[in-house]
C-alpha cells in the first residue's frame, strides 16, 4: 500500500486538482470522489492499494467478452 499526501490546488466545476507534496505531480479527481466540503488549500491523504479481487473480476469479464467475439 502506498500513501500520498497532497493539497487541493484549485477546483473547477467538477474537478479538483491536487498537487502532491513532491511538487512534481498533479492529480485530477472528480469532486464526487472526494470528501464533502473539500476546498482549495485543504490537505488530503490518498491511499493506493492493489485490488486483487477486482483484477480477477475484470479478467473474467474480459474473457467472457472475448468468447463472445469468437462466434
């Protein structure tokens, strides 16, 4: 698991731009994905974690789609 810390640089209609503390990377998030009331200047912690269950689900879904193309 990786944890990133950044601050909200700016907010447009539906997007928040978060500058990571390394000052080299900017992430864009839909406001729907962020905590209610998020505002410019706020600090956020973002956790990135591998989701093996979702990988398996997606692999199965792709396999089913491929089988459907072999008609």
